[in-house]
C-alpha cells in the first residue's frame, strides 16, 4: 500500500464513523489529553479548530484557557502561523474556524495537538495531503511534545511517510493511547 491509498482508506473509515458516537469518543480522547497535560506540564499548547472529521477539543481549550497559553493555527498560503486563541472566530477559505485577525505570530510552544488522518509504522502523520503541519514544524526552533489525535484508529505498521513528515510522542484514539 502507498501513502495515497492509505489516506483514502483512512478518510473512508473516518467518514463512516457513526455521528452519534462522536461526542463519546471525543470525551474519551479529551480525558487522555488531560492526563498527558498533567504529566507534561506545558505552559503553552497549540490546539487546532476542528473540521467535521476531527476530534472536537474546544471544551478542553475553554477549560485550560486560564491555566495555559493557548494558540491555534492561522492559515497563510501553504502553511500557518501560530496565533493566540481568541474570539470571535470566522471561517477561512478552507471552511476552518480561526481568529478574526492575527497580526502577531508566535514561534515557541511546549506541546502541540495535531489531528491526523492516519499514522504509519514510524509514528509519522498522514494528514489531508496539503503539508501545512510539515511546513510549520520546519519553522520551529525547538521541538515541542507532539500529540496525534484521531477518533477512529487508522494505523499501518508499514513505513509510508517521507522523512519530512512529522512524528508524534503520543498517538491518542478513542480506543488507546500509544506512547512513542
């Protein structure tokens, strides 16, 4: 199997996930993330604002917004910059919510939570195929702790990713957490 076929199979699996179970699965994942936040003790976290197939972490963001410095991606061309999470949010050209204006970009973060489509045998990310997270990680000065999150586990023991694809420290699904 190649990366494109694996991505396609994973997207099918994510789309077929019963909508009625999404909330319960997201809550299980949020509990696992809370355990990791307690263990890692980050001061700053890059979350993401979810698309339909992605785990919705907004309740976790709201819970931790007074304890941590919370950032979200703000898309610029083929990558994104990290900006402070603040309201109001509006949809960008990809249909993803982001802060209305984002003038100041941050360069350092302790922990990053990344949505995935799939994960390969090297614990590397298969995403939607745009490479935005890979380009973003290239710009970071210090490697943060990386959490991959996914409602439905889509893992292959094969090594499908390229050397520039990001690797995780934790892979969290509704069924299990794998520490890399």
